[in-house]
């Protein structure tokens, strides 16, 4: 046999031996045990269990209304309640005065208030809020992008607004457009930046890039769609342990609303509210899909170190004169099922026809456990809402059907 053929035959034989020995190795019992251990470790790391507990004062941010008595009322709540405190008030200059500053900066969704005729009118309420012990955050959270021509037209007024805010002691600005964040940082790096829920980042990678660019971000406003994605929240907290994470409590729009950007980017029209029309068509399904956080669920977030929460106005923060829904929420968070407002709170969110007449026939615990969204379900499955909803998971649909059956069982 020639030397070349001998080498070839030997190599083939050696390769076969190695292949067979590799197969045999996988079949060895100890190897199978090791593989099972690896699988078990992976499975256990995927499971998230949260025991609700309060780890700090619940710090609420709420609208600053253009009404001194409304600000006084919140200051009194802070004296009255121990578990929950309104720490920060937020707002922006309302329409029509805001038209002077251009809506590339600010949303006019807050509404209209013709009584605010000058910056000084606005500043008076901010200063009063400071005197009452509140922090203040100015909203520049329009997501609308702009070009160089747009910037040339509005930058003089915009920079003046920044200077005026700084003079009255405002240091926190909430943004959703990184163009705006860049302008603020370049003009005055002393401002602290807070990301708006409207920024709608849904990956850790996006936040890592954002924080590398803007070192003065002090708070993340969690996107509404991630409210019940506890795996994402836990990972975000781990990635940015020294940054506040604020969670939206009560905004009514659907998670995954397909028209949210149009809604947030437009201020003077109403035809873009397509998602809101869907909510109105099926309020029971919306009840399970809107991602609201009820007072008895705050402990699940606090257990992860999340103690900052945002409350939005029921109507419009530019023209409201009182915030009874916020007072109600604070009281339920403080006193639980013993709250004097608990039934009113349930009736506000529990959209069941005729139920007000029969609420006394049921215990509060029974209503909440049977018919409210179960946060424990979302702890286990909330990270899959974007990929499994109405494909492999019908939790919300099934709960909505149960709620409809309950309504149908009530006497007329």
C-alpha cells in the first residue's frame, strides 16, 4: 500500500473513532445528568417570583394645577399620609401661550388655560409649589422631530424659556425627543433630564446608548407597554441601579396602541385617536389590557426597588381645579381595603353596568380577586405580551368574558 493511501485510511479510521466516541459520550449517564442540571438551572433562572412588600415611601408625581387651593390640598395629603407622598408636581405652559414656544418642545395635550397669559403667570404657581415643599418638573416631551429650518425658527424663544425656567429654580425637564435633550444639555448642562414614557424604549440596549450620550439623566419614565413586564423592569433596575425608575399608574390607553405616536405628536386635532376608539368599543377588554396599576399592586413594584410612580389627570391638567381621583388613589394606597374611598375607587375603574346598586352585596376582597387583573399572572407572563397576545395567550379576553357574564347575572 502506498504511503499516501495508508495515511488517508488511518485518518478516516481515526475520524470514525472520534465520531463514535463523541456519540457514546453523550449517552453516558453522568453526562446526561450534567445536561439536565444545566437545563434545570436555565429553567429556574427564567422563573420570577415577587412577594409584594413596601420597601420605601411611594413617591408620586402628579400634575401641578393652576389653582392654589389644589396645591394646598396635596400639601395637606403629604402631612396626612405616611406610606405615600406626592413629591413632584409637573406641567408645562398651556395653550394658547405655549404657541409662542412651538409644539416641537411641548405637547398641548394638557389643554387650554387662557388665564396663563405670560411666563410670570406660570412661574407664580411653580414658586408656590416650591414653597409648599414640592419639587417641580417641566414637560418638554413632544416626540415630534424637527429639522434645521424648524430649529432656526424657534430656538431663540426656546433658549429664553430655558433661561426663564432656570431663573425660577426649575432644574428638572422631562423629554421624549433626543434632539430636545441635546439642545437642553448644550445650552445649560445644569438641567437634570428625565425620560418620558413617550420615549417608548423597549430594550436595555436603547437605554445604554442613551445614557452614554446623556450623563445628566436622573430618571427613566417606564414606557406604558412595559408596565407589566417585570423581567424587563428587573433587568432595567439592575442595569441602572442608581437611576430612578418611574412607572405610570393610571393612563387609560391600551398597551401596544398602534396609534400612540400620532396621538402624542399631534395636539390640535382629534381624528388621530384611533386607539381610544378601540378602547371605547370594548371597555371590559380594555380593563385588562390597559396596564393600569391599582393601589393594592404597588408592593410588587416596591419589592423590586421601584417606588416612583406617575399619576395623570383625569381630564386636562391645564384647566382642572381639583384632583379627587388622585386623593382617592392616595387614600386607598394608604389604608387598603379599609379606605373610605375604596368603593368609589372600584366603581371608577370597574365598568360594570348597575354594579353600584349591588356593590354592598360583595366583599371588596371578592371583587378584586375574582374580577380585577391579577398582577401575579403578569409577573409570570407579562414579558410575553408583545409576542403571545391573542396568539397563544387569551388571558385578557377570557377575563373580559367572565366579567361580561358577571354583569349579565346582575338584576336589572
